[in-house]
C-alpha cells in the first residue's frame, strides 16, 4: 500500500496541513482541522498515512517567505490526483504569478477551451493544493471575488481575502475590500 506523509506547518496565517507521497505534494490546506484534512485525504488517496513533519522543511521555508509577503514560486514536486482536465487547469493556475490574478474564463482560454469557464470553475474548486497551486488568485472576469474552496460561505471567502491580502492585492480582510479595489487591474496582460 502506498504511503502518504503528512504534517501541520505553523505559519503566521495559522496551521497549513500538507501531505506528500514519494513523488510530491498531494494535498495542502490552509485552513481546517487535522481531522478534516485527513478525512479529505483518505477520500482522495488510498494509502497508509504517516505523520512526518521533517518531510516538509522545504514547504515550511517557502510558506514562511510567502506569508511575509515575498513573491514565492512554489517549486516543490507535485503528485496531482485528478482528471487530465483538472490537472491541466491546476498547472495553469500554478503559473499565475504572485501579485497577479486570472479569471475562470481566462484560464479556460489559456488551456485552449474558451467555452469551458464553468468546468474550469469546478476544477479550481477541487484544487487539492491550496496556496501552492494558488487558486485564490482566480476571480470572476468582472473583478468579483468568486468562490473559494468550492463554496461561497463567509468563512471561505474571508480565507480567500486573507490570502489575497498576504500577496498585497487586498488591503484587509474585514468587510468586502474587493468592492474598493478594481481586481481586474491585477489580471495578467
């Protein structure tokens, strides 16, 4: 049976939960409990789970730099589990630079499927490696915040705002700061 290693990484934004196989990161969550993280992981990968914080030193260093506002390219190996379409979308998201945004429609165009914005939205919502594959950088084409983590509830949206604030895109989390900022100006040219 495959082994998957996991650990919680303490950051200024809270605990980031990470899991990896021998091939690379398979799941990263920036919120939630260990129990919720492991439950989702068990649903994604049939494996023997092993707690091993030492395996995540590289991710820890990159998260520390990122949480201090440094532009970090998360260049650790990934072991993505999903459909080919989802993996194509996730690779496209991974290419969005720090401090920039994209939209569901722009991602659909980038992968050569301009009519697939809704399907792209579903793939974004299924992203297993938050922050590392920066789905928080994907917003609506009109500059609206969009969803986060597969939903639109206030806690999820505040998590997205917090990540965008860390990258200098939003000025704060409280209220609806995205209404005061033209998010389309952060779209890649």
